[in-house]
C-alpha cells in the first residue's frame, strides 16, 4: 500500500495505490462476478444520480450494497472495505487511521459516525459528468480485470482540472463537496458485455448519523 497526500491544490486529497492485498481482491472479485449481471444492476435513476435538466448526470449501472445486505457480514465487499475505517488506538480511538497520514485538519480530525457503499460499473460510453456527493468524505476504489480492456474512465477534480488516472486497486479520498467527474469509458466491440469494464467501490463517510 502506497499513500500519497496532496496539499497544494484548492482542497486536500489522498491517493492510495494497491489498497487491497491479493487475498482481499480475490474476496471482492467473487462478489463482483456474482452481481455483474444486467438484471441485478440498477440504472442511474435507481442509484440516486445527480440530475441536470431532467436527465441523470451519469451513465453507468450500480447498487447500494447496504440496501441489499441487512447483515453486512454476508457481503464480501462490505467486509473487505472495513479496512478503510480502521481506527486509531488510545485517546483518538474514533479517528480513522489512514486519514491521519494527511496533515490537513479536515482529515486529521474527522470522525465517522455513519457510512454507505455504492458499487458502480462502467462499460462503453459510460461516464459521470461534474457533480458532488451528499457526504462528508468520499473514498473511491477502482477495479478492473487485467489486462485492461478499456480506455478512459479517469477521475477529474472539475474545478482544478487535476486528473487521477484510473488504475486497478487505486483509491482516491477527498471532501465530498468537491466537484468531480469521470471521463467516458471506451471499449472495443469484442470486449463489450463481458464484465471487462471499470468497477468503482464508492464509500461515503458521514460525520453525523443519518438514521437519527
């Protein structure tokens, strides 16, 4: 795992390469293969897409995993992605360990009281136009089967035009209010419809309990 903290832009953000180890990846891919059928994945309207002029800002398919599993231990992904939420020991036991790598106060003093996970899949011509998220912190992890069979799908901070290349098992963490987008995925005809596109595990961290 390699953590890089960015401080010189208009907002703080982090990139983590090789976030999951191979055993964790194998565990996650078992569930990705299980859910990646067209009749299981929802359209943008089914995953609360941002709307502009009456149309969804995104073109992809997805699932809110927390709405499917009443007990998260039955989900490989919801079990593996607890890794992000590992807490410090001692007096700051409610602070997330990984976020302590960044010097910015926004990450250092953040306390997560609630969170949710959205699983998204992008195939040919899929994209997500500029938008922000309804959370405090967003953590996105990208996955795809290698060798990579598509181009595009890169992440952009829209206001600063900072580009984060889509690479397998890479995570980007940032304040959810920061506008961001996903460039259009392009695939050759021979690879379409074969689950060879871009997966994204989006973890939305909240500093308040949404259930109250």
